[in-house]
């Protein structure tokens, strides 16, 4: 995701009552202990980072690499989320199921109809093999303006018809579900990305901003299940408005978001599991620093 000033519904704090956190003026050492406690008890889900150093989209990734990283995540999560069904991504749900992890499996859609067809066919095939717990038809394709809403809804309906026993949705920023009621109606489940960082929000207000985003998606869904499919905070890189990347803010954001999620029963996928160098192209230098583990698989915090 990236900054798009004309689209987001900007958070406006009204005073100190808007401040909400689970940190209670803890020292850095106390914060690290709390972070490790939350991580070791396990969070709902991680977005699965597929690529190691020197790799990126277009590389074919094998099961051994996927399994090596999945075993790092296994003690810390109940779910993983994948983003595509080609180039080795289709092996992610298979490996996850071997290790007892539930799956949100994504079909990556864009402006290439032939590639879209393969992604959709592979997603349906994986679901029919019992490897998909939630199906995500597209990820931010409207945000990237690579497909019309009508085309996207057609794909969603195709997948729903093919796998009626699997919840099907579309992943995008929370405001897309507010402003596109036809899209929201077509989804069995609302899959929403919530990033205070990309809206330039100061860390102090970041949790309250996520709650506001989530509540907007909940309101748009009209009682449908809502899952936060991505949220996180980078540990390094350039600041964006009031959003400042740092190790401290990344660890504190993790504590806040997953404490709130556990207390409120909200399903949250943390973005991301591992740092990935290839992401600097689309997102700038912060793109490489969203992981809880570094690009070598070492815990960062």
C-alpha cells in the first residue's frame, strides 16, 4: 500500500480522550517482554512473506523454502495469508495445512486477463482440495486502478459459485467498502487493510485510528464478518507526515494492535512476517522493513 491523500478518511483526534494504548508508560525492556509474551502466546495471523534476499515476483519458489519460513511462524500464529496462486505461492496453503495452520489464500488480479484466469483457476483448485479457509479474490486491484469494479465483482461471483462452502471476499483499504456498496454486497466476508502509517498518523493515535477504520468497515458490512487483512508499522525508512518508522514504534504498534484484537475478538493479520528487500521499488525505503523477523529469519525485536 502507499499514501493516497485523496482517498483515505483521515483520522482527526479530538483531544486526549482519543489516545488509546496498552503500553501504560512501560520501559523499553518491559515493552520487549510484553512483545515476546504476545508473540509466544500467538496472534491470529501473519501475512506470509515469500521472498528471500535477491528474490521477488517472477521467481519460482519451492516448497523447502516455504516450509523453512513457515516453521518459524508456526509457534506464533493460527493463520497465514498468501497473496497469489502461481510461482510457488500455490504451495503456501499446502505447507501451512501440513503444519496445522489455517489459510487465507489470495488470487492476485491485475490488468492481464490471461494471468487473472490462471490465478482464479488455481484458487478454486486449492479450495476444492480443502486447502483454503478464506478465499481472497484480488488484493488492492481497485486501489491500483487495474480493474473496474464490475469486472472484479464478476470474478468474485465466479469464485463464490465454484466454492460455495468457502467464504469469499476481496482485499482492499477499508474505505473501498464504504464507498462501493455493490462490491461490499458481493463479498461473503469483508477483508480490509488498515494502515495508520500510510495516512501519516502519529503513533500516539495509531491504535485509535485503526479502530476507526475497522468500525467503518464494520458499518459498511452490515453485520458481515470483517477481517483486518493487513496492518503493521515499519521499523526503518522515511517518515510520512506524523508517521515515523522506528524499532520502538514497530514493537509498540505490535503490542497495541494485537492486545486490542485479542480483547475485542478481532481477526487481524500482521503485515508482515519477514522483511523483504524487493518491496522498496513500490513503497520506497520503508517497504523493506515491515517484518517481525528480518530477511534472514532472525527476530528483529
